[in-house]
C-alpha cells in the first residue's frame, strides 16, 4: 500500500481516567512521535481496508454522536465510520457500503467519520473502517479483539 502519511503528532499523557482503552485500543505514550494520515487511498471495490471495532453507543469509545444524523447507534446494527477521504465530506452519510472479509460479506450503513486521533488513542492508519460489533461478528472477526 502506498504511504500517504501527512505528518506527525507528539503523544501526550492523558489526564487520569481520560485514556479510553475500550476495544483493545492503546493510548499514546508521552513524547513519542506518531504518524498521522489526512488522506486515504481511492475507495474502489478492490480497495483493501483494515476493519476495527468501535462502540457507537452512548458512553462508548466513539467521541460522541455520529456525524451523519447526530445520534448514537446500537452495536447490534450494521454501521460503520469511514476515514475522512472515504467519508467524502458527508456524501456517504447514511449510504450503504459492502464489506468483504473472511469469505463473508456484509452491507453496512455509514453513520460517522473516524478522525485521525481522539481520546489520547493512537492515530488511525489511512485504510481503516471502524465497525460496530454486529459488522465485526457478521464478518467473523476474532472474539478476542
């Protein structure tokens, strides 16, 4: 995959209780440099992505209400958040995308944009699709992740 790094940020120690480590997330280390991405590869039917797990419910590891409809979403629904370029300035809001993995396929609704970094977690790579537990389960994602 082409390296589309956009810059670097310096990790900061989060205030006590502010490092959200739900869904096996790691937090930045103070003073360490992390690569950030502001653009992603073109979104084609052949584009490979890394599926990650996100909690779209109130109090979950997402940073708040979804950008598309200003609501939280049940993790029992097939919903995803896309990186900035794939989110396409909201043009994919509430539209469905097909995701294929492990010989399985699922049609999920785009409800949010996943940002480069938040809640002191490590920055995203440039090919992330942040999924609900329903998407993760439907595609046979590991139970331990």
